[in-house]
C-alpha cells in the first residue's frame, strides 16, 4: 500500500469556541495548530479562514496570512477550502485560489447541509475547475453524494480536470450521504483504479471510517471541522491529538505515514 496521507481539517466554517474551546481561529493560532499536526504526522492541513470576529471568511488576504505563517513553521501542504460557508458567493469562495496553493478543494455537486443547502451548480463547478487549471492548483474533489463522482468524471471529459483525481469522501453530513461502512465501500467502488481518495467521517463516523481507509489503502482526514470529540462525551484536546490517534492505529496495522514530500509524490503535486 501507499503510505498513509493524513489531512488535518483544523477549523471549518461552522464549529464555534462554545462547542470546542481549543478551536484555532486567528491566523497565528491556525499556524501553530498546523505545526502541531505536522509534528504529529499530518502532511496536509485543510484550512477555513476566520475574520477578527471569528466568523467564516474567504478573504484572500486572511488566507495569505495563514499560508505565510504556516510556511514559516513547516513544509506541510496548505489546502484552502473553496467551499467556505453556505452563504458565500462563488466569487468569494474562489479567492484563496488566487494565492496559487498546491491544492484546493473543489466540491462537485449540490446537497442539503443540515438546515441549509450547499449549492454547486454545473456553472460553479466548471468555473472553479477552470480557475484551478489556470493557476496550476491540484483540486481535491469533495464528494458528499454518489452523483458527485459522476460530475467529476464529466469535468474530466470536458477537459476541465486532469486525471488521476484525488477525491475526499465527506460522509455523515446531516442531509447528505450517511457515514456508514457500507456507504464508504460503495463510494470507493465507483472510482477509477488510478484515482486516490481520502475519507472525512463526520462526528461519530470519523474514527471507524478512518480505520477502514487505513485497511483499504485510502487516506484519512480528521480534525475539528469534522468532529470535536475524541470519544463519547470527551472533547479532543487538540487537532494534533486526533492526528496522533490515526498515526498510532496505522502503525499498529503496518501502514507507514507519508511525510508532506511523500504526499506530494503520491498526489502528483508540482
């Protein structure tokens, strides 16, 4: 098997300090947290920026500050979100791509998102894919439902995405595909053999789906964006604690952990 790529999703757009007191919000806090996750074994950090009030923002200058601060501390792969929050416009969501990061997320379809709707029309998807190709950014295809895999394949046929793709299965979002083992197995079977994949299990799905990914040869995303708990009734002390658990389990199962440079080679990053 390839070495295991661990992504740490540090902050997200919805989690608050009331829910998780250790949530990093400022650029410096996010950079310090990224370093801790890097030292724990993560090779990618998935970033949602927050403004000075702690609210979600897609402002390119805030992302630049985060990106620069992280780069000063370690060579972990910086992966900004283009999903933002559900109320951000496509133009706002795309701003971090102007920074030419190595990777950025590209959501490949519309789905219910709790009480809201996460909108990604064909026009949006094509616009995001074209922009990433222009700037030389490797997209991580975010898949919340089965049809989103087909949307990604359509973008490939149109010449807007280059294969092999890297897919992130985000499973367990209220209103979208559940995070059961059966759902993950079904999703994985729909991918071409040369595509790589990560799974981000939401809430209680995080740990069991991560263990499955280790076994199946996929990769793993953990962090406060997806789950603020370490175990039932016990909040995680940090994002790094969640990374450390995955490293420990993977090593027990004989799966080596990828460094950032090894992850770059696996994902074909420039």
